[in-house]
C-alpha cells in the first residue's frame, strides 16, 4: 500500500514575525518540532524511508535528526515572491497595495513582481509529483504554498481552491492510496 508523508518545516524565525519567503532558520519551537517529528517518524520503522526537502535552511534543519537518505530539491522551495521577498503582510499592504488587491482577486494566477504564482509553482512541481506517485514511504518536508499544491494534486482539489488549502505547522500529513483515491490523515504534534 502506497503511503506518503508530508510536513511543513518547523516554525521559522520569519513565521514568528510574519515575514514571507526568505531563508530564515528555525525558531526554538521549530527546533522542538524537528525533534518530535524525527522521534515520531523513526518509531514508525518505515522500510526504505526517504526524506525529500527543499533546499532552504528551515526544511533541512527540520529533517536533520531523521536517520534516512535525504535529498534537497529546488522544486520544493517555497513560492518565490520576487520583489516582495522577506516583507511582512503589513509591509506588503503599505508598499504594494495594488499587488495585494490583485492577489486577493485571483490568488491562483497572481504572479508576484519578478516572482511566481501558484500556477508557476504547480508547473515546476509537476516532475516531482509524477515521481512521488511512484514512491512509497517518502517524507516530503516543504513549505505552505508548495504543500498546498502537492495536496491539491493528490486530493484533486479544484485549482482555484489550492491557494487556500489548510496546511498547519507542526502537523504530519499522511496520504494512503486506497483504490484510485488518496485518503488523508493528519497527526498534530504536541509542541
Ligand atoms: O508565511 C509562510 C509562507 O510559507 C511564506 O513564505 C509564503 O509566501 C506564504 O506562506 C504562502 O502563503 P500565502 O500564499 O497564503 O501567502
């Protein structure tokens, strides 16, 4: 039975202060999550477990304690917000009010200036999604926007709803193939 696991990175220093993008490291709570994730995953004793992460510090730090082969893929990096990288949503509202309004109107298609849209993320993720479909016991550690696209793909979410899929921090998401459909379970880690 095919089983895939997913998680966002542990809380980052940027999550704490509400900034988007960037390459911040984990906060103290994020480091606690990394430890409990490693403990939980290791206890499952999954045969041929593999870890796929993005190339950013926060996902690598989240997976560091897990004893399994690891690969770091650019395709799993967070949505690139171009000129808006590292801003807070308040700063976005102040400096890019029109952009924010456009984004609110059509979040799936909206592309940040010099950056990406959710549609762009789906496009660059496609080869990884096809590969994942052929794997089992992979734990993918990535980011909010990317995991919305990944879950949207496996759960056949209508495209316009993908940018709003709920992917909380400090939660392991388990997808199990049942017939032709994936069944989703979530495991909230007590942090
Ligand atoms: O805030 C964390 C984060 O991963 C940002 O880096 C990213 O830009 C954002 O979430 C994506 O969520 P949304 O598309 O809702 O802004």
